[in-house]
C-alpha cells in the first residue's frame, strides 16, 4: 500500500523537529567539551529557545490531525512495519508532549538550569543547605510533571510511575521493586561472601599511566568492537556521555586520569556501547522518533555489555593484556595477567556510584531509587535526606560518607533534571545486558573464544541485528520478548556475577 | 522616555531569531572543525532547517507591525540612541528578508550546498567543466536575488549594486570602481618598482617549524593584542575563519604548516582581529541585529590591522623576534631581524590570493570584482571565464596559472555563495585599516613605540572605543565619518604601502 500524503507530511514535520533536537545535541556537546566559560549564559538561552521551538512544533495540533488521519493507513499495516511503528511511536511522543503544560516545561527548564549551577558550585563546597530549597522545588515540579502525565496510562498507581514509564517504558514502581528485591536477595550474600574472602590488591593500577596512551589504546579497542570513527569521534569532558546528532554523527566523550589505569579505558568502552547502539540504528529512521535507543535500560545494557561483560572479562584480557603491557612496560612488567584481571574486578563497598564495581553498583542504584520514591511520596523530607542517605549507606554498604560531596550530593541527576525515573535504568541495564548476552551465547557459543582472540564481529553483528537496528521501533518489553523469548529476567545477571566473582574470589556459593 | 511594550516584544522576538543564528554558527563551526565525514548530510539539512526557521521568524508580519507601531517612539529618540538604532537596523533586516521570496532562499540554499560539494571534489581534480553548469545557475540565482532587492534603494543602477550594498552598505559598483581605480593607479608603479629592485630572500621561512609551537607563540601574542580566551578559543580548520555564537563566545580557527613559518601565525593574528571586533561589541547588543560587525569592509579592516599593520611591522618584531628566535633556536640562529622582517614582507606577484603579500593582494581582488561584474552583466560567459582569468592574471600580475586549481577555481566564494558582493570587502578592509590606523596615530602618536615594546593597550582601547563597541549601530559610511571625520579614503593605504615598501626595497618613489 502506498503511503498517503499525510505520511510524507508527518515525516517532513518530524524532520524539522529532529533537526532542532540534533542542533540542541551539538550545542550540548560543545557546552560539555569545548565551550569557553564566557559562553555559558547565552548557550543556556539558545538551548532553551531550540527546546521551546521543538516543543511548539511537536505539539502543533496539525500533528495530531495528521496522526488521526493516518489511523486507517496504520490499521492496514503490520504492527512490525516501519510505517506503522513510526506512526505509533510518534503518537506516543505527541501525546506526552501535549499532556505537559508548556508553561510548566519552561518553568522547569529555567529552574533546572539554575539548580544545576547552584549544585556545581555547592558540591565542592560540601554545602547541602545551598541546594536544599532547589531540591524542594524540583520535587514539587517532579510531582506536577508526573501528575500531568497520568492520562497516559490508567494503570499508573504511584506518583513515580509516569516518570519511570517515560525512560523505561512498561516499568512501574512495583515491577522495579520486585526486580530489585530479587536482585538484592542475590547480591547481599555475594557481597558478604566476597568481603569475608581474601582481599584483592589493585595497587598496580595506581601508577603513572599517561592519559593519551590510555585513550589511544581504548580507541583502538572500540574500533575493533565496531564503533565507527567515520561516523563519530571522541572528545574529553568532565562527565562522559554519548550523544547522537544524526545517524552519521554519534559522538562519545571521555575522561581519563593520568594516575589511574582503567577509568578512562572502561569509560571509553562504556560510551562506545551507547555509541554503537545509536550508530547501528537503521539509517532510514534518522530524524524521526524511531531514530534513537528505545529505553534507558536497553541503552545502558549496551554500554554495560561492552564495558563489563566484554571489557572486564578474562577472555578479553587474555588477548589485550600483552598490548597493554607493551604500552606501559615499566609500570606493568611485574604485574601478571591474573593480578591485573583481579585488580580491574576488585569488589569493595564504596561511597561513589560511578566508581563502584559490578557487584556493589546495583546497591547504589537501589538506595537512590528508594529515596526518589520516599521523597515523591512525601515520606522523606528533603532536609532529612542527608542523614537518611548516610544511614542507608551504613546499613547497605557498611560505610558512612564523611561528607556530602561524595554522599548525597555526588550525582548530577537530581540537580539537572527531575526526581524520579532517573536511576532504575542503570540496574535494568545491567540485568538486560547479562540477559541479552546469555541469549547471544545460545546461538553463538563461540563468542567468548572469539573475544579471547580479540574478535568481536559475531557479538557486534548479533547485537546490531537483534537490538541496534530497531532503534525505537519496538518498546522495551516488546524488544526483550523478541530477543530473548521471554520477559526481563534477573537470573542471567545473578549467574554471571556468581560465576565470575565466585571464581575470582574462590567462593563456595 | 520609557520604551513601550512593543519594544520588549521586538527584542524578545529578535532574541529567538538570533538564538537560531547562534545555534547555526555553532553547527557551522563544528562542521568546519571536528565533524566526522558521516555527519555531513544531516548537518546540511539541520543548518537548512535552522536557517528556514530563522527566516520565517524574521519575516513574520508581526515584526513589521511592531516596527510600524514603534515609529513614533523611534522618532522621539536621538538617532544615536541604542533603542533607535535597534529599531532602524532591525527595519532594514526585516525589509531585506521580506523582499526575498522564501522559495528562492530555499532553492539557492539547496543549490549552493550541492555546488560546494561539487567544487570541493572538482578542484583537486582541476576539473572546471564539472563546476561550469553550477556556476551558470549560481549566476542566474545571483541575478534573481539582486533583482528582488532592487526596491531597497532607488539609487541602484547596476545589477550588482544590491549585492555590494548588502555586505558593504553604502557602496555601489561605481563607488567601488572609483576607489579601486585610484588604488590601482598607485599600486601598479609600486609593484613595478619593487619587481625591478633587488630580490628579497624568504628561504629562512621554509624550514621545519612545528605547528604546535607556532600556534603557542601566536596565541600568546593575540592575548596581548586583546583577544580574550575566556570568551573564545582557537581550533584547527582548513579555511580559517572567526565566528560569533554570542558576546561571550567568539571563536577563531586557524591552519598551520609545519614547514613554513608565518602562515599559521599571521592567520591567527588576522582572525584575532575579527574576533576582537566581535568580542568588543557592547554586550547589551547581544542577540539583536546590532550585535555583529557592521560591514564586510569594516570587519576586514580589523583583521588586516592586526595581521599587517601591527603584525608585519618592524616595530612589532623588534620586540617579538627575540622570543621567536628562542622558540626556534636552530632554525633562526643565523637569521637576523632584518632578514626575517624582509622575508615576511616579501612582495612577489603570485597566483593565489590568500598567499599574496600586502601590495599585490589588492590586484587579486580587483580581478575578481571585475569578473563578478562582467559575469552578472552577461559580458562574460561562464565557459569563457577560465581563459579570461588566465589572460587577466598575465596582464595584471605577469604570470599565468598552469592549472584551474590555483587559478579560477581557487576561491570558495563563488561556489559556496552568490556571485557579486563577495570580494570588494577585502580591499575596502585594507583601505579602511590604514585609514583608521592613521586616525588613531593622530590622537596617539605613541602607538608605534608601544608596539615596539609589545604593548597594544592604547591601540586596542582606541579601536574598541571607536569601532568595536558600536557593533552594527552605525552603518559603514556613518562609522567611517564618525571615526575619521571624512569619507573612505584610499590615500592612507597608499602612503602606508609606499612608505613601508619603499624602505624595505630601497625605492626612490
């Protein structure tokens, strides 16, 4: 069936909207990489203007009319067709955009810009009082925002449900809680067993390792993974991220420490996973709502796959440790592969989420998720958050932050966005990464051996065919079902962690 | 008098438009510096969308209505006031924008994008035939564009007049021709006298001079000039340019050759002149039509002042040659200041405009200006252009290009924009640079001595107070009158060139 004129008209309008998003991404990338300090004020204003224009165009009633007129065309198509998917996903974007009052969008955007600046200044000063009022206001905005999205789904039961649904479609407070509880029950005994076992020494990582050389190594590896530098690049920043300007320009950013081997390398692997996902999306989806990762959890699953499942595996380093040693001969000549492998997989409860190991990382996320919920429900007051945070860290990780900087103020999320929906995606990503990888191994049991030879084509090809290419055509539950034949499942992650860390720490589990 | 509500409304609308321009500039800068090849197609489309949206907003009849309603407010203000200037300059922008049919704008923009790609590929292949049809079409579009602007001024007599007026307000074919004739009459005997005098040897510049070190040197100098790196930065590119994102973010780009001392340094000085002009504009003019340089010629006068009048002066190098020698001790230890000074000021008729010396440079511009005119008037056919080009170079500069690459196809202008109005600004800039500098010396005869001590505050301060800060508040003729007390005058440039090169070449003029 030939597409009606309304379909072309819709795509034309979407292209304008996504050109504005693409432009915003360029401005945001520049802001985080190269912008001189003097550019900050105007840049915030320019980003605000682009966002406002895109929002106006997306909520134009003409879009709603086109979507209505396209109903019969859509109904005659297979749900799996690109055209039906485009219409369906656009309808949801339109619905979300029209539900939120423009004045609220603008108020929130102004508030967040200011709140972020305040946090950026207050955090190094360890000054929670300075951010407290902003946080109260952010909380209030988060509730209003969530409330305005309530019509999206009659099954929402909790104030946080719409916020979770927005980043991780199909998940709600109760489903996340059930998943987290199951994972927690497996993690607590694992962490306990590890902490009672012999200590791993990672001193070998704390020497002088010139950042340029670390990044050159990482760059070579991610090209082997499948990241395409003809359609991307890597630049330095403070808080690494990946960003898509178009199908042909998906960039990653990184940060490296000259006195620590690893963070810069693993951050590069991580962002390359996000980048390969975006680079692998069907190019026909460019400048439409299909041309992007489908959910926060699915996105994170891809970064975690390349960072951890591949990048921190013994097989990977069986191939790559020799080149790394050759790069840093003085520093690593007396460090065996086994010592190095244990060092980069050292498990130790710590204060800072972004520096946490694979095992304890998810405990950090659970803390944040529970606090988001308690704050939104009004069960915890903002002023009581620091004390609650410290108590919870003591209870869950056995350590108490000595300051706010690396405690309650460590993450940018609540200070640069809404409260709620921000954190669950990280742990969902860890879960899904393991689940997808387990599925890939069923069809391709040769993958680990290939990784041991520095070959990644089979894994990359499988991920691209099964996940990347689809962009947002399938929502997260659909995609998980399609790929794995079942719903989200915690067990692959649990097996992966038990097996890997049982071996490293010689545990009897 | 308090500004009426319409004035704030106008400023609000202008801010949106200029945010779109600012965003376009960021995308253009990235395109020319860091964008990977894969990003090209979508970037062109994104730039097209931003430009279209800005054009729609600028031609919104609501702007015309506001401008009408602001007449009486404007008439009660002094013409020199910021408010009256904003209204006046906006009215002209609005008038220009509304005169050009949107369909023509879009056609031209699409054509140019394609024509540029074709040229970029055909030039290294020395293939004029490949660009010929595009050039015909560009010529046709240039005529249509100029024709649509005819209502701007009843004094236009020539098809090229509106195109010149757009970049160099107040100038027309006849005024440019009269200026160029006067300059040419002075240049021809000077070039002849130089070519008959002793030859200058610039071999000392052709050694290994690591680009990083050259740029580090240039960076230190331009900071002394007054370029502010807190509100700007410098990045590598193929064709150096300066670009403004906002009052607080004005960037320059440069290119450097590891095997030639000078090009990278003087290109940096040049772009810093453009950059200081934009950085020096009253910050209150940001995101309005006043917040930019007022004409192509005035802009170029500032780049030429710092590149040539300051940067290639003997006084400058009396201070800076020692640090340069210290940077390149092996390469320069046997090169005296006098030898170096002569080398960087070597006059020699050559094929490539951008590599031309101060004296012959303007002859290159005159060639191009005359050809633009002949093409637009239909007195020269595109197919005959290469032959005419070569003949003219032989006649004017005494050399014939051996290829198109460094002949008729050397400049990007006709392949990335309209034909007409593109070139005269460069020579007007040289003229105005000398004229402004002569005026500055009248108030501050100490300037050359200060330059000899590596001090630039007096000159920078004078330029900022008299030129930079005004942005586009005054048009070019008004500004020239205000600064110098008279109209544009060729004689200061002639005196400057005769005096400087008479001394270098020991001429009896």
